[in-house]
C-alpha cells in the first residue's frame, strides 16, 4: 500500500487568482490521475488554489500524510509555485518521489529542470503514473524506462508525445475534492429570477483535441490535429454520476463534430437528464449548424464561449482562425435568436493604440447582451508564434504566461495600455445579460460579484506594476 498525494499549486499572478473569483474549476487532471491508481492505495488531492494559506496547508498535509509519491500538475504560470512546493515536500518528506506532469512539463520540459524534482511525465499521465507506482511497488529502481517519463536533467526530451483520446482514460475520482469550492458565474438570459448567479459546477470532457490550427494555440501540437469524441454512452454515464446541476465542458472544441454532438444531445434528451451546460464553440460551427444549437438549448445549453478574437478579418487571417467577421456576426445573431448567452472572447493586440481599444469597445457595445472577456494576445509556449516572437519578449514569458500580462512590447506605455484594457472590461459590464434584462438575483450574491469585479478590474489596471 502506498500513499499518493496529488497537488495543484496556485499561481503567483494576482490577476489569475482574481479571475478565479468568477470561474473556478475542479482539478480534473488530478481526479483522472487518482482514477488510475489501483484500489488499496491511499490517495489525497490537495488543491492549493482553494486554501487560504497554501504553504501551511502543504506543510501540514505532507507532515501528516507522509506521501510515498507526489504528483504535481502545472500550467506555465504555476511553475514557480510548483518549484516552491517541491522544496517544502522534500524538506518534510525527504524520501518521497516527486513527479511533475501537465501542460508545461509536456510542452517545454527543458524549462522544468527544477531542484528536488525526481521525474517529468509528458503527455497523457494516467498510464505512466500508474506504471511509476507499480515500479515503486515492485522494488525496481528506475522509473525512466517507462514511456514518456524523463529525468529532469535529460539531455534530449524529443518531440511532444501526442495525447490519446479521452476514451482511454479511467473514471475521474471527483469525490476526492471539496466540491463546494468550484463554481462559475452564470448569466444566462432567461428572464425569470435566478436561483444562483454563482452556482457550483462540475467539469467534464465530451471529447479532446481539435482539427484546427489557430496560430496562438498549442492544442493541435498536443493532439496532432486529431479530434477524439468520447463514446456517447460513457458521457451519459458520467453525466449521471455528477452531483452538480451545472456542467462545464472542458473540451478543446466541444462542437467540432456536429454528428457526435447531435447524437449526445438526443441521448441526453431521451434519458431525461436535466442539467445546465456551458461550453466553447467556434463561430463557423455555429453558423454551419444552427439547428444543433437549438437542440442543445432545449436540453440545457445556456452559455457558449466563442473565440471571436478580433474585429478585423486581417487579424483573424493572421491567426489562421478559419472563421471570418461574417461568421462571427452571424453566430452572434443565431445565438441571440435561440436564447443562448454568448461569452465572446476577444484578444487585445500588444500594438493596440487608443483608437483600437475604442473600436473594440464600440463593437462590444453594439452586440446583443453578452458576457465579453478580454485577453492579451500572447503566443503560447511551444507554438510557432512563440518561436517567431521569442527574441521580442519583454519579460520572463513563462512565468507571465496568463494571456493578461503582455509578453510582447506594446505601442502604448504599459500603464496606459492596461488603463484602456481594464476599461474594456468595465465598459462590457453594462452589456451583461443579467443587467440589460434586469433579472432579479440574490442580493448577497450580487454584492459578492460586484466586489469581485471591482478587485478583478483593479488587478487588470495594475498589471503594468508587475514588470
Ligand atoms: C478547461 C481549460 C481551462 C479552464 C480551467 C481548467 C482548470 N481545471 O484549471 C479555464 C477556462 C478557467 C482556463 C483558464 C486558463 N487557461 Co486553460 N485550458 C483549459 C483546457 C481547454 C482543458 C484543460 C482540462 O481541463 N483538461 C482536462 C485534463 C484532464 O487534461 P490535462 O490537464 O491535459 O491532464 C492530462 C495530462 O496533461 C496529464 N497531467 C496533467 N497533470 C499531471 C500531473 C502529473 C503528476 C502527471 C503524471 C500527469 C499530468 O495527465 C492528465 C490526464 O491525461 C486546456 C486545453 C487542453 N487541451 O487541455 C486549456 C489550457 C490548459 N489553458 C491554457 C491557458 C493559457 C489558460 C489561461 C492561463 C489563459 C486564459 N486567460 O484563458 C487561463 C488561466 C488558468 C490558470 N490557472 O492559470 C493553456 C495552458 C498552456 C500553458 N503552457 O500553460 C491551454 C493548454 C490552452 C491553450 N490553447 O494553450 N483554462
Ligand atoms: S483555438 Fe480552439 S479552434 Fe483554434 S486550434 Fe485551439 S482548440 Fe482548435
């Protein structure tokens, strides 16, 4: 019997933490990893993004639990906090084996040569993690003969190992986390009073991968442009096991296969599953299949995040987005007609000048009620864009990789850039469907949201101070 601790570190970046006041999702990767561990072992998940004092929580957990094996997940902007965790774990529990997995380790393992780390797992982690445990149990010394498991000082990590479809993964063990900690701000346009505007939410996958190749995105490098829909019956079974009424589809591109999503939608309807769904979809998928979104609206799809990205066709082309302004315009109209709230995601370019911010703001103001969100164009580690712009980075582009801190030079002085950036968020609030439609909400929750928004906007405005 071994004791296994699975850990999600927090991010050092204030704006990332403040954003989580609106959307905070469970550590699904760790729940999957826990699912891969054979019965008879003791498993704990420690999510440091939900505790008040992460350092103390980690020290106490490691001291009390004394893990034999620790698995740590991290996005790029969490990697320096992960390094801090390794040090604490090593001090409290010198003999435990510390393994790092997740996106950062998969994409740029050469940036993970961190003291106290024993091994790096690249790509899908459940298989290798289980094998690491089996190797430990068998008393064998080396875990590095396991495919995709590397010593941190490896000279050559080779290409990114492609991820398989989600069908090959075990069932996630959702009961290992405190489910009351995960929620999503909810602003669907239904006119009636809302039970909650920050309901508890579960996340799950209906597919993985994506066939597109947007230049700013790493997903096609992780999946080799393949799209893997899950078996409909498996999705239904998982949906039925989820205690929450609200579900966030954490797919790369949920509606890529209209056939698959039609079959899933029909099955959800047949089975009488009543949940509220939120998902991502491309604008051209919406314009190609309006009837599919009508079906999904009937079975509970209330909010769709759409990467509209830009208000210029030339920029969409540079991004290799394969969707045009016309697709965006029509998708907005279709969703409004159906009654699904659109959460448009726009990218502010580092070379934006005052007039560009103004034009984007006017576009958002002219849209139907929407929950608009803005990020700053930042090439993702591992993409061709990252390689292309590498010499221009103005900061440690890994630690600052949150799509809020610009990693490329801006035309406007940083302070002014972020003043306009935060004003976009403030201005977009006036178009929030809850506000436009005057929907009565729980006053306490409303106060919470106002306070969180105030703090988030302040963090955005102060981003320039971090450099
Ligand atoms: C859902 C999602 C979110 C959710 C949050 C999800 C969460 N629980 O935290 C939301 C919408 C909030 C979000 C926000 C952001 N996200 Co996001 N997100 C995703 C998305 C679409 C799916 C992630 C997911 O849930 N996957 C399901 C799990 C089960 O899969 P997994 O994480 O890959 O885990 C597997 C392996 O990686 C491995 N593994 C993972 N951890 C470990 C640990 C060990 C020990 C081992 C052995 C293996 C292992 O095994 C797992 C099982 O197979 C991914 C794209 C993608 N393909 O993953 C982007 C992605 C992870 N996001 C990304 C980014 C950049 C962000 C933001 C920073 C940007 C932004 N402003 O939107 C923010 C901030 C997040 C933060 N905390 O810093 C990038 C990360 C790149 C990077 N280098 O860090 C990705 C890859 C998207 C992209 N196009 O580049 N995101
Ligand atoms: S941004 Fe979305 S559509 Fe584009 S490649 Fe990434 S996952 Fe696919």
